[in-house]
C-alpha cells in the first residue's frame, strides 16, 4: 500500500475555520444548526482514501458563469394536458437535440425537465421551439401526433465561482461564507447527470443520480424469475472545506429481463406458478412492437405500457362501462380465447385477438398458450399478444426479491473493497460524467477533474472494556469481537415458568415428534444456564400442526399460554409469516413474551447459536447482559442522562398496499447501565411522513418509566435519530424538538423547567449515504477495510458542520459502510465540557465527547458479542420498527391487486384500527419485546 497524505491546504483551512468559530461564541449557521465544536483528537492517526474526487469548476481568472433558462411546455391543442414525467423529459430531449443549433447544444446542459443552462447567453430571435412528439425508442411519430411549444425563458445568471469562494472562506461573518450552497451544487449535479441522459441508449439514469450500464453484458447477472442485476454508479457533488468534491460509489440495480415478452413470462412462472402474480409482476413494464406499418410502408417501432393481463371484469368496471365488454374466460387467457368487439359497417362483431391479428396484419400467431396483455386500462382495454412484444432494456423493477434472488444478488454485488475502489476509477468516473474523454462538456465548461481518490485523515479509537459478571472484561480480537464462553451475564434473570411448542406446516422437513426435539431443548437449557440464567424445567410442550398461516388453532394456543407462562419458546420451520402472526398475538393481543428458534438452527448449530438466543432471553426478562466501562460513557455514567433512539419505517413502494401506514418507534435506556431499552410505537398520522407525529406521547411514556426506576427526572436527553436526510434537519428541529419539549413540560416539575432542564441534544445517525473509506497503511487494515473504531471528521466534510463518520465494526464481507452522524442541536455536550473539569482532563473538546460516547454505545448492544455498525439506541429503534411491521404484515408484505380469478381485489382488505393493531399489551410496555 502506498503512503499518502491529506491535502495540507485543506487541513489548514479546516483548522482556521474552527478557530474562527470558537472565537465567535453563540454564532450559529443560518439553518439554526450548531457549528462544529472542534475536530476530534482521540485515537491513532491513519490516512484513508475516500471515494471522492475533486473537481475545479473554473477559477478566478476564468470563472464559470451560467445563464439559466426555465423550460415551459404548452400543448398546441387546448384539449391536451401539459406532460409530466417521462413524456416531459422526451419533449425537452426533442427540443434540445433536434431543434437547437449545434453550437448552442455544445455549450448547454439540461435536467430535461425544468431548466437549461448555457455557457454563453444565446442570441436567438425566438426562444420557442415546436415539437412533434414521438417516444425515445420509436422510429417515427405516430399518426396525428401531439404537438407542443417548448419555450426557454431566461431566469437568472449563476456564478459557480460564488460556490468556490464560499467553500474556501474561513470567516463565518463573511457574506460569502453564508451563501446558499445547495442550489449551486444542484446545478453542478445537473451538469454531470446530463451526460447519462444524453447517452440514454447505453446508460440508464434512475432517481436523479444513479446511472447504470444497460448494454454491458459482462456486468449483468441473471437473478432468475425474470429479473437481472446491473452494475451502476452514483455520483453526487458535495461541498467540503476548500474544495468541491464528487462522491462516487458503486451501485447495483434490479431490472426486468429484456427481450421477448414470452421469455420474461416463462422466466417468472418458472419460479412463481401463479397467473395473478404474473399480471402484477408485468404491470408498468414497457414493451416495443413492430407489427404496424408507418408512412413509408415499413414496419415502425411503437412503445406500450402493460397495465396487466386480460381479466374477467375488463370493460365492466368504472363509471363508463363498455356496451360490449371483452370476453375473457379466465385470467391469463391467450389470444384465441380473448375476444373483443370490433365495429364495422354491419354494426360489429366479437373477434378473437388471434383472428384480429391474422385479418388486420396478416400475422398468424404461434404462441397461443401465452397470455395476452392489456396495454391501456381495465375500463377500456387494448390487447396485444405476448409474442409480438419485446421488453425494452433497462427498466428498473421495484419488486421484492425472493430469498434466493437476494442471496444471488449479495454473492455478486458484495465485492472486496479493493475491487470496488478500482471499479470507481476505471468505470465510475466514465459513467458519472467525470471523464473528459467520454464527456467533452467538461472541457467546454472549463471543469477540471482530478481522477484520483481523495486522501483524508482518520483516527482509530480505542475499544472500551466490555464487562460481564464480576466485572470480568472480555478479550477482544482484532475485529473487536469477543467470545461469551466462560462469562456470565452481568445480571442474569430467572425463568421459572415457561413452555415450548413445535409449529409445523405442510412440507415441514424435520421430525414432527416432540421427543426428537427434547434433547436439543435440554442442550439449549444447559447453554442458557452457563450464562447465569436460572432456567427451570419446561412446564409444558405442545405440537401445533397448522394448515395455513391463519389457522385459528394458533390463536387459542397463544391465548392459553399468556395466562400461564413468563415466556413461550416457539420452534418454527423458518422465519416466515407464521413468525409474524405469533409476534402479533403475543406482543399485542394476549401479552406473552415469545422467543423463536428455527428448527434447523436448533438441531444443527452448536452452543454459539444457543448463547445468542440466551442473550435475547435475558434481555426479554429485563436482565443485563454486559456493561461498558463507566469512564467511556461520558455524561451518561452518572445516571442523569436519558438516551433515546428513534426511527420510522415506511411502506415499500410496489410491494406494500396503499393503505399501509408509516410507524415510528422510540427506545430509551432506563438507567446508567444501558442494558434495558423498552420501546414505544406509534402509527404516523400520514403514510411516508418522516417527522414523528406521536413523539410527545411516546416520550411521556418513556419518561414515566424512567422516573419509576430512578425516582427523578433525567437532567439530559440525548436524542439519536435515524432515517432523516440532510434536507430534513430543520424539520427535526422545528417539529420533533418542539414535541420533545412539550413532553418534558408536561412531565417535569415546574422548578426543573425553569432551570432549563432537561438539556436536549439531537444527533442524526444514518447509513443511507454513499461515503466509503479505504486504508492506505497495511497495519491499519481489516480485510482491506479500515480497522474497527475508525472515525473520520475531516477532508470530505464541511468544517463548519458538526458531523463525522464512524466505523466501530468489522464488516463480515465486502466494503464496510460507516455511519454518518450530525449534531443538529446541542444543549448537553458543550455545556458538560465547559462545566465539568473531569471531562476537560480526558477530552480536548466537546467533539471528542460526542465521538467517544457514540463509539462506546456500539458496544452496549445486548444480543451480540461485537460492536454494531449503528450505535445501539438507533439499532434498537430499527428493530422495534421491524417488529411493528409484523403486526401489519398483511398491509406491508404484499399488494394483491388481483385475486386468483382475475377480479379486482381493491377495497377487499378489511378496515382495521391500525393503532389498536400496533398497541403493545400492557404486560410488554416496559419489556424489550422487539429483541
């Protein structure tokens, strides 16, 4: 490995800016976020490569000035609507590439929707272009095509030099320091994205900045079931101190298999033999046909979007039912069986799809076993035979993968760090528009690219001691994992009343004899006892044979167990929908703690598996598994600080039903030991709403639990929040901080709130970013990743923002993904550092405090013998959200728009009280039920 050093000029600017900030007490950023309290100083210094490259857009002698024009589209016929989405982009593409002079195109770029930017201001007599619409894949316009006027209206002049000046400014009072960087960064992102959209026949861009190769067979993997995996990259322009960077990361996307539609159908039904699910799978797939003759008498390409298969109620629903609806004998019928009304001079008649294509186009269909597809709507269908349709390449599939597809994807996509590092430089720069050989506009606009990854400084924090019973410290490996063998939990509990049951379903591969599992249960009890848990003989066991997931027998079994036992162990064939139903019955309906074991794991895996289950058992019994040494938990170890973790889970697009809600989860510690983290759940007022609407009531419940345990209110509240994007930081402050304060005002005595208690700090943590780091020193590597404990708060981050990357864990495989933390509100850390002499003896600044606490929290995760990638409160909140999804699995896990016979299933899901279905039973409200 080569020895590299971070840019000294950047480091000097970072230090200068922090020094200026520290000399301006009380100054805040315009968005009300706190300035960085300093750069961290703890740990062993190391140099890393970040997956960023530097760009230089112009300079002071030749500044990059752009002229922005807004795009307005008007239909020439008043009856036509203003286009949106794909159609709008295509109209702009036609106007930009077919009607704009070459010299203007060379010096312009566009987002193909709202704006076009010119390097030099156009000198044209007219700013309006007439466009005759045709699809991007079609060879000529359709008969009587829609026509539009596209107008380019000057909006403003943009100086990218303002951005360059701002990132190099170290005086927070200087107006240039406080300019809005976001809009300027977006212009540069648009510039880079233009490259992919210009080359749409070989590249496919999804979601703004994810670009995929669609013609590279070597980078395409068959996932089976009609889906393929394609290689791509994401490129995002970021502002860092003293430079502008582009974050480039490998991405993989799932796409529909292209080619003949019949082949796609066969690939799907080979894995899923369900015609209703095939119709759902094909919905919104775009296909190309060539059976129609154009003006020249030659076949022309036409694009259609599949609405579904032919169904029994086509033309029979809606406000305008067809007088002669199609005749469809069954869902998935072929061209000989599906007939529609064909009007003629004699009034009309029914004709099959097969006969129509033979009569009209002279085509004798040969694949009549394939279902016909509807390419219009259920109310007014238009049918095409599958054999005449070709699936267009590069269509993203928003589908839930099967377990086998997921495993195939992971095996292919999870590559060694050095492979991804090389791929970014060899392919990533080209595909994201950062290679001047493939993107000549870089030269036209005077944008220079340094095609090397940026070196940055990292620090490797020391691992805290992990303590078990008798304050016995675990021995950590290089990967910072430890073995539980020979250790007892800090506070093991007693399990005196428990039972176990075996649940079998048709196809269960293990013995259905309870006696077969009894020796394995005894081995499990011995393993549990070795951790210190006192576990009596089971009070009962039972074999439950289920005929279906909804078999009512299961309800009765759980109900009876709830009145008899502390805990019910359940042996399942696998973790599936039965698991979810049992969790709902136990957690919500009847109030009994359940612990599941997969039959194969119980039988074939050894003591390590049993020990992992024992860790969950002790937590569910309100026990304490391990502790982290007090000296590594600043502020928290004195017992006056509550730590909160919060997350929101949302419905999955294309999978969940439209009525599926978003659900929030909040967990909090009950004392300084950081072992028990009960949770509160709340259904959001609006689906896909990230701000937590029920936060006040959730915190009130947790504060009441804290007071019951500690006989006093916490002086500090540290709020770790997951799932929030940078653009939502201000919303968290304006909405969630306000609700936190309302909850405190309601529960704290007046004299405490008058003293400004509690102090609240908010830290956003998340892994939904694209930053990765690669070690440059052999002694600081872990499977070619940075060593566990690595922290980065320089080089690729704005020095004014209080943020850092933390990598406490060792990646099991592939490239390790750090967690990005940002302090967006602080009343705790700066105050504690200023007022506590002991803290100042250990730490150089408040940034050290935050980084060390966050790092140590990763070692308090009670069901693992290693540090976790997300700090424990966020991790637990995520688990609680996942458990809440189990309670509404009928809404989250599937979206059945059609029943087996093809009739509409919309509106058939019974209305349920989602708050009632997610409200924990009273016996579990102070228990870690979600573990």
